[in-house]
C-alpha cells in the first residue's frame, strides 16, 4: 500500500505550522521525503493535548519511537506462505500469518532482542498502536486494526483513600501486563504505582553508602539520596525544595533539637504526590549540609544561570537542585514558568545517577535499582529502628502503633499500602546493623518518635 497522498502545498503549510508552533521534530523517510503520516499524527496529538503528548519533550519521545519503528521495518524482510522473500512495509498487514505483520515483528524484537523493560515495551507498542488508529480513523487508511493488534477490554484494581475499585482499559496483545492477577509481585518486592520496588538489603545499602562517602559522586547526588533516605520523600518533593526552605529549617536549629519539621504540599512551593499535605522530619545534620551547599560559590553560579534563563527574581524561590546550566531538575507546579514551559523537567536525571551507582557497585546492587527504592529503604530502616528500640521504651509500641508511625512518615492515604511495605520486613533479619555508617545521620534517636 502506498503512502497517503497529500499535495505539496499542504505539506509545506503543515511543516511551517508544526515546526513554528510546537518546536517538535519533523520526521523524514529514508529517501529524504517528509513522513507525512507520522508528522500529521504527532501534530494531531499535540494540538488535541492527548495524554502523553502535552509538551514538546513528550512529543519528541514519541517521535523517536515512531522513527525507530520505521527504521526497523525498512530493514526487515520476511518469508511469505509460498516461500517468497518479501520486504516489510509499515502499511502491509495483508499476511494471514501474524509473524509477518510489522507491528508483531517489532513487538517480538523489543521483547526478545532489545531486552528492555516491560514498561518500555508497552509504551512503544502503545505509540505504534495509536499511530495506526489515527491512520484508520482520521486519515481513512484501509487497515484492519485487529491485524495491527488484537484488543480486549481489561480491568485493573486501584487503591484510593476510600478503598479499592476497578477501572477498565484497552488490553492489547502486543503488551506485557504486570497486574497481580497476571504477574504476581516478586517475593521481597512491593508494587507501588505499577513499579515493583524493594528496599536495599544490608550489603547493598552499606555498599552504596561507602561509595557516596568517596569523591566519585557529585554533591547533588549525595544530597538527594541523603534526603530520600532520611525522610522517605519522593523525587518531586526533593527536587522542588527552594532556598527559602533551607533557610527556614536552618533558623529552627537550636541546641535542643536534632530534627526539624518542614511542611510540604500545596501552598508551600514543594510538590507532593497527588498534592497532599505532608510534614518532613529532616535531621539537623542534613539541614546544615544543605545550608553549606547553598552558601557555596558553585551554587551561586548556578543560581545566576537560573536567573539568566528566566528563573525569576532573587527572593528565596531558587531551587536547590539546579543543573550545570542553571535549569531546575524538576519544575514545581507553582513555578511561574510552569504553564508556559513546553518541556517540564521531571527529575529523569535520577536514572543516570542510579545507573552510575549500579556500575560502581561491581554487581552488589542490581541493575533494576531505581531512585524509588530509597523510599522503601527508608521505611525498612525506620521499621528496624522502631522494633529494635521498642524493648527499651517505657511505653511499648503496639504493632498498630508501628504501622501508624510509618504510615504517617510515608504519607500513605491507605493503611493497606503501609502494611504491604511492612510485609517485606517482617520475615527478614531486622537485627543486623548497617547503621554504623549512617544511623546517627538517618535516624537520630532523639528525633524519632
């Protein structure tokens, strides 16, 4: 089947519009001819502000996926039912054999050869499915969508503050689903927001802390990990900390306290998941380290660059976590530039950080380690502390008290979520002690209640 025919004038007009308004990439075929179908699809998704296409960075990622798919198809040959060698075409779904269809061949390539995560596979095949659905429903291509990917209606269980419920979704045969009914949570892991995470075990945590004490890691990596391990905060909370917050916490330090409380969430300038109000309990030693950093020449240089790129005026709203060019690693929702920014930073740099930690650990820390694991590690370390010190308390904590304490620190709306975390720890040796490196820093005994 030939590509959809569009006049040269229409394509020129379209090129001007798509590049001038959305600053998104413009794709070409191998012959140098603009790939109108893909560019039109991206433009449609961006103008309609469809989920996943609401800023230029997201559109560029989707464009990259389409281009990878096109290159893959252009390089593929397959044998038809009579033994003839045929060149694969992104528009050819005439074969009765599913293995000869381009979308299925691409799915097998992602699953068996490229060896990427389930999430990455599903994201890429979803973009391809949406692309063909656009060709059929908007441009009128005579392609049977059932040949692109067979679909059924699936249901997934969700958890909220009011309990559990079920939502429906379009289930595709070229996707790998990871619900507990299809793929149970691996032993030792907890499923949080669709991601299977677990706390670092004692050897892994000791290895990471030892590495962080060296000079091989940037101060921002150390500070971000310290905050995550000390408070259990997510990265959007950590990366939206401002100078004024550090100044406030530092002003609260006196000889009698070892923990400073910091309100986060709506109205504070610090983002939280689902915009929930929360309080962080920050060790004073960490506050002092943050204060030292914002007083450094290096930070002041980055703040100046932040001003130069339109970051605002000097009033304490400067982010703590700024890149070398002065860009924030995450953009808070109350940022004056938030609504105007086509490419909002979302803290993706943590992937580079965790990859470096994995590489330097020489196999001690698994390749699946992510920044979110630090949150589970915080919960485990707090659980260990509460259990180990319970015997010495005049008024001992009940199991319910321990769950309540951790639920409050983790800011879980649903108690069941906290209980799922604690299931990771109750069958493990909680008495082994790696805090010889870090306990006084993470959980100062006078500051944890």
